[in-house]
């Protein structure tokens, strides 16, 4: 099948790309690429993507003098990939495999090789038999190795691109940067849209189009009954059903009856009315009625609408002085979830803005201390829709927010500083505030440091959240404190201790009682780490 790429195995850190073919012509600071290529994140705060596409890309840079240059890049491609981010529901002591679904709950998908990013508690994991996880791209399954033991408290987030065969997707991207003395101007544009012509196995008929045109952005409204009358040209081997007066489908081969063929969709247990009948001897899968809410299949077809996603950003950076920098960006998004329908189009456009100022100070007699204070602000309108998540992967957990939040206007303010002194002191503190249209207000403190005193080292990655919404108040303390000492001079051993804890206390505003979602734990870790000897290194921890 030309629509399905040749996929490498996901059991090594580096992948062998079997079907990546391209031609590139370059001269000086210009090039043209035709064929298979990768499109990486541009220099933008709000625009984030990584695409493996097939098409044409061109780049050119003009350098007028030492302080004056202009660079442009344009790309056109076709791609069948869609993005999804999943909080993986893991099971205690179960290393996998775990199934990765599509963005709309599709059960059988193909992951684009190398597109995945797997995180545990915000830390990026490494693919490979000798590392953290293995992935089967064709089966969309992930398995964790013995080096990454899974518990019920493991917080695993997986981001990936998967093949969508419903519509042909075209993509346009443009990047431009103009640098002139103290100024740097950046322009970025990205557009991807599905064709209105279906390329999958099932074509849309007039009924499907009417349903999609009237459903708007609500996918629950874009369903149709999965049965249709058998016509004279139907193959005799096809599974057929009769339809009762109360609209129940029953398997039948009686040619004297009015027969239907039916398509069934799998749903969660208890939400369907049909089950797979194992007792019927037929050339195919037969479904039988089990009772309302007694099965996990329904005779319905989920119609998929073609979408269009566009985003444009304009950014600027200005050096007020050699040590003071101001950066800003404005972004506009257009997100149409159903190109067949004009219903619900009032929320397609959104806007976002970002501003950051930092200043570098050199302190001390020999200017060995570098102090960088900063101030930043981010505003996103409720209808703004980024292509892919651009914030930290653990953003919702850091702020004690639900994974699937209702969109609203958000304002984030940050201030803080970083301080460095040679290799001995590396310290940073950030105070952040998040306001979600007056329904949620929180302050987050982050303190990180690494202090070295000869052979002794102290580390910290700690945070404290104070939040309040319409229903509860929360205090979320997460200290990670470490101390270690090196023993020996030539190839020293290392002894250390790490204390990690979480105390997430949620209090109901009305009753002033601690809620059931509150949680806490403490971990004490002691370790001994050997020096690296002839590529051999060991660590013992408790």
C-alpha cells in the first residue's frame, strides 16, 4: 500500500530511515530540497511543530554587511500526519505494551517513525533496548524496558504524529528573519488543511455531507447509523442482518427477508448495545444485540470532518544595550474543525501575545558573578489554538489543573533571576502567576540551584504553588533536595543523598475540608556511584 510508509523498528536510539528519498541543490547560503524532508520548529514562541513531509523546500540568506542580513524559507508539502498528546493510563508493575490511540480515539493507527516524545514526570525518555522504552510504530504500541520500571504513580506523557488516511493534507510554511544592528524581526506562517475529497476506503455520500454540514464543530453530532439496505450486486459472503421494529439488528441469511449490511464502532464497555457473537459460524465478524448498555459496540459510523489549521506570528527583538534585551511576539490562529460547515465558526480565530525583558549584570571585583533578572508576560485569548503544545509538558500538573481544561482567557506573569559564579554557583528563582479569566488565580515559586564547595555539592529543584479557583484552594509543595560528596582524588567515588517529596493539599472552599484528591509522599534515596573505568561505570542506590 503506497499510503503506508516502510517503518523502521523502534528498538534502537537511532532509526534507519528506509524510504526517505530527496534531492538537494545548494550554493553558498541557499538550497532547494525536493522529496522527503523534516520541518522543524521555527524561531517562534507560540509556533511549535516537527513534521516529516514530502514536497519542496527552499532557503536563501542575503548578508548585506556585518550587521545587516535577511533570511527566507518557504515550504510546500503533503502530509498525512496528525498530532496527539496522551497522558498514558499505566498499570502497576505492567511494562506494556500500551496502545496509543488517535486524537479522536481511533484504535488502529500507525505512528510516524521518530516522531514520538515520551516523558516521565516532565523528563524526556530515550528510545532503545538499552534505554527507557521500545515502540512498535505499525501497531502503535509502547513498551518500557527494565531500566524504567512502571508504577501506578508513574506520570507518562506521550506526544506523537500518526498517519491519517481519511483526507489528503497539504501544508504551507514560511519563515523570514531580518537582522539590522540592534533589531531582529521575525515572521512565521504555517497552514495545513485537509482536502474535501476523501482518500480513505469509505467515500462520503449525500447523507454524510448533510450530517457534516449540520454538525458544526461538535463531533458527537457527526454520527450516522451504520446500516444500509443490501442491493442486488452484494457479494453473498457479506454478513447481513434483519432490522426489527424496535431497530435491533439480528444476523440473518434469509434471502426472503429485507436484509441490511452494517458497520459497527467500538466504544467503551457499558456504552454499547452489541457484542461479537462467537457462536455463529460465518465468513466474518458477526455482532449480536446484548441489551442496552450491555456491550461495547454500536451500529454507528463516526464521520470525520476535514480540518484547517493556520497560525501566523510576528516577533521582534531589540537590544537596548549590550546587556539588555527586549523580545515580543504577536500570534493569530485560525482553527476550523469542520470545513464542510459554517456552524460554530465564530470561535475559529484567536490571538496571543508575549513579552520578555532581561538584563545582565556583572558583579564582583573580577566580574565573576553573572546576575540576570527578567520579566515576562504571556496572554492567550480563549479561542487561540496553537498547532502543537508550546508550553512545558507538565504545565497542567505544575499548576494543579485538569488535563482537559475548558478554554478561557489566560494571563501569565513571570519574574525572577538567575545567578552564576564560575562553576561553583548556579542558582535561579522564578515567581509566576496564572490567571484564568477570574476563575482561577495562582502563584508558583520555583527555586533551582547547584552549589559546589570543593568536593561537596548541593542541589535543588523545588516548587511551591498557592492556587484558588471557584471550588477549592490548594497548596502544592514539591521539594527535591540533594547533597553529594566525592571521595578520592584521581578517579573519585561519589556518595550522595536525595530527598524528594510532594504534598498536594486541596481544601474545599465551602466546607473547609481537605478533599479526596489531596495526596502526599516522601522518598529518601542514598547512593554510591563509581568512577568511569574503561567505559565501565556503576551505581548502587537504595
